[in-house]
């Protein structure tokens, strides 16, 4: 298990490559981000190489809706366009969503005209289409999001529903992106999620709740969550995807202190 930092909401005045430098200077060696299409990829590769940083995750799909079969060709093109970029960056994990998001995380197409059961069938069919198209060494992670604050109208809003879908697709390269901020806002207990569903968790996101700031600013019991992931032998990344409460450097220091308190100084299990 290794800590990764999503750089999107950190260091607002820095370029992506500048953010990588700052994160590395704070002692972290793994980063992730959202869309790749708005970034200078050569500069990112150079910054990561220079600092000994590995990029481990980004959004493989920013267009199209899994819930709407008529947009599946658009979604598939987005995935297929992302694969060469992932190869270039050394990334093997791509995030997917059930709905396309716009500015501020707004759900662009809730598709209220499609019955829920048809949406579910479309999601399963769309994921099977994706899995036929991605290389064998890639991992696709499907993310539930909260609908009570950030993403009204989003289809997949619970861990249990995500588990049902992933189990129906039945491809070991498809797992769940377990974002504890979103799931906690939906009333789910992060520790209990790990206890029940660890076998299907392919990636983890952490931000405290409410507020979506670094751990220690809200109600999350993050030492317990990390310890439970260790107990369940989770071998993936824990991505800290958050907006700093105040200073980015201070927020990264808080994350390192949390990690060290659970795993020991410099611990990566």
C-alpha cells in the first residue's frame, strides 16, 4: 500500500509540473490527476522523471455516459484515446464514471428519461465494451460519487450498487474506486466498507468530510481506515484527493504524519 497525491486542487498558482516538484519535495513519490487533455504531457513526464515520481492514475473517460447506450461510442473513443497517453506516462489504472461531468462536477446528463433498470443494464454493457478494448495489463476503476452535495443526478451513489455491477461484469481487471469522502457523505462507514468489500477495491481516494479537505479537518477516523486496509492486505494506492483547508505544504505534512502514525516513518506496505 502506497500513498499517492492528486495534485489537481493543490498549489493553485503552480503548473502541473510545478505541483509535481512541490509534492516530491514534501516526500511523496506517487501522484495522480483528472483529465490529461488540458496538460503538457512532456513537461509532466520530465518533472516526474527528474523527481523520481511515478504517475499512477488519471481519468480515462471524461466524455459519454455509461448509463446511456447511445453515447457508448463517444465513451469508448475517449478510453481508446487515453490508452496511448497512459502508456506514455507509465500509468496502468484509469478511472471511469457512470455520468459525464461538467464544470464544478455538475452531472451533464442525468438521463431522467431512462428507467433505472435500463441504466444499470447500460452500465454493465458499457463496462464490458470497455474491458474488451483495454490492454490486459490495465486496471479500470469505477467510481461511485455522492449525490447529496457535489454531483446531483449521478447514477452510481453507493458501494453496494458498485459491487453488484462489478460482480456482474466479472472481469478481474475491473474494480471499484472507493472514494471514502463521497461514500461517507452518502452515510456509509469507511471502515465497514473495507471490512465487507476489500476484495473488489482497486483504488482508494481519501478526503475528510465534510469539506473535502485533508485528513484531520473533519469527522473521518482515518487511522482506523488505513489500519483496516492493511489488515485486509490491500496492495493498491491510497490517493489523497482533497482541497487544502489552508496551505498545501501544511496539508501534505498532515498526510505524512497520519501515514507515519499508522505504518511507521516512511512506511509503505
